[in-house]
């Protein structure tokens, strides 16, 4: 079911929470090629993610869709009508479209794991900047937003960076229910402004390649 929708600079975003059964989702799938691809999937988790992403995107655009993938695994619409980005975390699906600009989106359920693994994706300057947060819950959310920002940016810049800790550096930002954070692409020296939303269910981060 639709949980939320957002618009930002001609981009449209839809957040879908999968509450439907696999059969209910399949009944909404319109594209025959997508149905053939679905029939080859064995994992129940993968099948529901496959359907959820396509139904969410189909709902957002209001028409039948087919998703293609580049050799790097980046999703696109073969008809070229929109640039797209997709993300999923358990029962949560996020899709984003823009008619011209490249987009990146990431949704992550609220979880504690990030407090144990942050050194794997934070640059040493980010650790110095953010790891001293005294409130553990605020520190966790901040780490989770930074992880989401780097995931969203990776979907835009592609395989230029695989090492998130070296590739992107997050500048200081105020932690609010929603806001903006700025991240430097270390290789090109470019600063990206990313929007974020967070509630009790998930953290959402997205970006336009302006």
C-alpha cells in the first residue's frame, strides 16, 4: 500500500509498504516481460521485492512499465521517459523518477547494526566529526542517514567509488526529522545536496544530479 509521496524539483517519489500477499501484487503487474522474469525467481523475499518495486513504480507513473538494467546493474526505463532509482528494505519500497536528471534514493529501516559497522563506511574525518555524539540514538540515526546518503550517491556516480569511506565525505549537518545534508564526492571535488526524512519506521535519503 502507498505510505507516502514526495515531490522535489520535478522529481517524484513514492514510498510503498508491502502489506499485500504475493498473489495480490502479481495481479497488479501489467507488463508481460516482467511477468516472465518474475516466473524465474525462486526466493519468496526476492519475488515480493521484485513485485513491490514494479507495482510502486507503475503506480507512481500511472502506466505499464518495464525495467531494464545496465551492465553495472543500474535500473532504467527502456523507453527513456524518466530517469529512475529504486530501493528496498524489508517490507519498505522507495522509487524515484525525474524526466531529465539522474536520481538516487535509499530507504533503510531503523536498526542498531549501523553502530557496530560505521567504521567501514565513514572516512576518518567523518568519524572525528560525528562519532563523538553523546546521545547514542542521535548518533545511530546520524550514521544511518550518512550510510543512506552514500548509497543514494553511489546510484548516481556509479562504480567510480566502491569504498564508501574513501569516496564520500559528509559535511556537518543538523539532525532533524527532515532536512538536507551535503556530501563531497572526493574524486571529483563535487558537493551534492541530499534531502532526508526519518521517522520511527525508516530513514529516507535522496538526491538529484544537478
